[in-house]
């Protein structure tokens, strides 16, 4: 408040100082007939000192205080004293020189002092004391002197002067009130402004915090919908969208792109044996290695489970293959987690833009196909998609879907191929072989059995074969005992419920267990051997004979045969075909072991009389092949048997 008042007072100071100085000059030198001029000059000298002081005060205010926050009490005191001194100087002037003034000078002096008093009522309005008293100090002494003087004109001047003092007093009072109110209003406004600024600041702060919350939330939503929580890589969605953009840019710049589908090998085993927590760490380490090798994070994702995708821009097939091979090398390096040294491999399929496809979904599917085909061929390797792979996959999908409905649609049936005892010439047993007619097409079991195994359909199909074959065999009306031999897949044997299924098939058909053989292919010995042996023993315990099928093609060795205690060993037909080119040796060795260990030997794929004779001469007990008969439906089998018997006799 006081500061604002002083600012107003000093604001008017320069003008008022100049005017007052001019008045002084006019008063001192304007009336040269006044005898007291020399005394007036002394007065002027004193007043000039006062003016210098006022000038210095004003200069100080302008230079050091104006526009700043300062304590106004002392500067206000200085200003007030200077102004009172000015007023008193004029008042003293009028008293001292009253006697020497003629009528003109007196009139002029009264007018000048009145004008000064009038000006002061507004110029000094910001200081109540000064404003109210200034006119009084300036005019009252001269007016009173006039009032009590001898001349009438002097008395009139006196009265006029006093009236003017009263008028000025009320005018100054009004001006002062107005000025003070203005300052107050200004302060209220500035308070309001300050409050508004504070409010604005608050609003801005709230806004900023809201904005940061919204941003955080947006980031969280982005993460949830785009980032895989475990590996922090992009997920399917984000990758597909990024790939789409990349393909657009490839189209624009006429450049190529490779999509790599990466599937870990051996990850499931780690998960099963070490638990999911360790499995998760393996995935994290894998993603770190992938990130280190990938060009950009946007071109890499976890597709799901242990599958990852990488897109390589401006990349031809050679570079993609080189990149994939390096990746396989890096991913196959041991991973140490909690003192376990773990090993995973990676199989990679590659699809190329634009050769194989132009849209992201197709490229991903084709890279997946290539990976899948490669995985079946050989793990931890890479292959580039070919059109033929696409056809293979289409076919596999068709077979898989067909197979899942095959039992229900009554499309399956069993045929039997007799196995002849080379010594007696009689039928020893018949092998049940499965057939599937899909929309009129007879699909080979060599093609559909692997598909059934791959997709877990072999369990229901295998059970159906067991029941159906036993049922048919139990109705055979041969006049000699003919056993039934049924093929069982590795997956069926490893499942654990095979024995109970076999039992139920036997029970349902009333076929004696002694008349049943179960053929298990030699590749089973790549599995957990003790479990396989346990299963074989369980079958043998209920009187079933166990045959080792396709012997010589896979993993078992002659040494292994020793511990197997199989009832029958079926030598694979490839050795019979190559009997003159080295096949004989393995047949002889197997035959020799058979004599020692007490199992029977069957030679498969006997197609000629010459083969049959050679094998008989070598002492091979049983012969099976087209030379004797193709696989037949059960009705044909009995007719065939009648004819075979007649021919023998
Ligand atoms: P496999 O068990 O080795 O069956 C013998 C295969 O050789 C049969 O083929 C049979 O028709 C064929 N064969 C028999 N004699 C000759 C011959 O003189 N020359 C030639 N070239 N081939 C001959 P098929 O019926 O096509 O069966 C193929 C394979 O499918 C079987 O080989 C077996 O591994 C599998 N399979 C067939 N039925 C079943 C089944 O019910 N369950 C399972 N798990 N596998 C089955
Ligand atoms: Ca077989
Ligand atoms: Ca075989």
C-alpha cells in the first residue's frame, strides 16, 4: 500500500519540482520593484538546496527502488519531510515578504500559492496528511496576514484565500479517498490475480499429473496388448502389425524380406524334468540371445510357447540361411541356470518375400511349415520353404482331419496276410494290417499311420484295430490253429494302457491270449528300454507272444536281442530283397541267434519262389510275402486257405 502511494507521489515529483522551481524564479525575479530582492535571493538559495535534496531523493527512488519490492516507510518519511519543508518555505516567503508586496505582487502571490495548493490536492493525493495540510500551510499565513491588514483589498484577498483553503481541504480529502481506494482495488485485483495464478498453477499440476497417469496407463495398455510378459519381446499381435508395415515398405522399395520361424528343440524335456520356473529362465535367456542377434527389436517376437519369429529386411536366401545357422549355433550353446547346464537346440524354417508370399499371415504360416517339415526330417537345422512342402502339409492336414472321423464314418477295415511255416508248409499266423478308404481313395498305412501317431489319433485307432482284428480272428474256421499278429505303434506301447486294452479285446472276442502276437517295431528300442521291456513282459505274462518287427532297420543290435526275450523276430523285407547283395549275412546272424536264444524268425517281403527256397534252406522258420499271398479281407483269407491247402497236398 505505502509503496504504491510513494510510487504515485514520486511519479508526479519531477513535474511538480520543475513547476515549483519556475514559480520560485518568477517570485524572486518577477517583481523587480520589490526592495527585498536580495533577501529573496537568499531565500531562493535555501529553497534550491531543498530542491537539490528533493531531486536526489527522486533520483534515488527511480534508480534503486522503483519497480522493486522495498520497505517504503523511510523513503516515505524523506518524501514527506521534503514536501512539508517546501510548503513551509513558501509559507515563510509569504510572511517575510508580505510587507514589501504591492497590490500586484500580492495578488500574483496569492494566485500562485492557490494554484500550487490546487495542484497539490491531486498531486499529493496519495498521502493523506500532505494532501490535507498542504493548502493550509501554503495559504493560511498569507490569508490571515491579509485579513488583518489595513487595506480593504488585502482583507478581500485574505477572505478569498481562506475560502480557497477550505475548498482545497475538501477537494484534497476527496482525491485522497479516491486514490487510496484505487490502490486498495488494485491490491485486491492483484490478490485475485495471485489467487488465479495459484489456481491456474494447481490446475496445470493436476493436468500434468493426469497426463502422466494417462501416459503411464497408455504404456501399460500398450505393453499388455503388445509385449510378451515373460520375455518382454513383442507378441504375435505386435509382430504381425510390424511385419505388415515392413512388407509395405518392401513393396515400395522393391526389396526382399525373410521370415524365420524358430522352434526350440528339447525345451519340453527341460520343462518336464526341471520345472516351469527353470523353463521360463531358458526362454528368457533364449530371447536375450535372439535380441542380441536380431537387427531390430520390432522384427522379433515370441510367437508362443517355445516358438519365436524374426523378420530380416533386405535379405536374400543366402543371407537368411547364414543368419539362421548362426542363430542355431548361438541358441545351442549351453545355458547355465542354478548350477544346471542345460541344452536346447533350434529348428528354423524360412519363408521369403516376395517369392513365397506377399502378406504377413501367409509368410508366417509358410515359415512355420518349413520349420515343421525340417523338424520331422532332422532337428537343429534350417530349411527354406518349397511349394512341395505346402502340398505335403495340406495333405497331412487333410489326413489328420479325415482320420479323426474315420472310425465314426466306418472307413477303416482290417486285412490279413498269412505267414507260412517253412517246414510244415502250413499257415502259422496271419498279420492284421489296417486299411483306410477316404472318399474312395485307399490311403496307405505307411502314410496315415505316421499322421495318426503325430496327432495322437493312434490310441483310438490302435484300440479299434485290436478289437476288430480279435473279433474277426475269433471267427476263423481254419482246420488248424492259426495265430493272429497285430501291429502296435511305439506311442501305444509307451502310453501305459496297452495291456488293459489288449485284455479287453481278448475278453470281448473270446480269442485265447496264446493265439495273439503283438508286433512292435524295432524303433521302440530308442525309447526308455526298461519301460519297453516291462511292457513286453506284462504282455508275455498273459500268454501273448511279442514280435520285433522290421528287425535290422533301426536301433536294436544283435546284442540287444539277447536281453529282449522276444518270441518272434521279423527280419525286415529290405534284407530279403537284397539277399544276394549282403542281406544274407544279417539273416544268417539273426537265424544263428534265434537257435541260441529260442525265438522264431520270420522273413518278410518274400516275393519269389527262389527267395522262399533260399530262406527255407537257411532254416528260416516262417515266410511272409506276396509270393504266398497279399493281405486279404477275412472272407477271402478262408477261400485262399482252402486253395493253398489243396495246392500243398
Ligand atoms: P509292416 O508291419 O512291416 O507290414 C508289412 C508290410 O509289408 C505291409 O504293408 C504289407 O502289405 C507289405 N508286404 C507284405 N508282403 C510284401 C511283399 O512281398 N512285398 C512288398 N513289397 N510288401 C509286402 P502295408 O499293409 O502297407 O503296411 C505298411 C506298414 O504300416 C506296416 O508295415 C506297419 O508298420 C504299418 N501298419 C499297418 N497296419 C497297422 C496297424 O494296424 N497298426 C500299426 N501301428 N501299424 C500298422
Ligand atoms: Ca508288422
Ligand atoms: Ca515289417
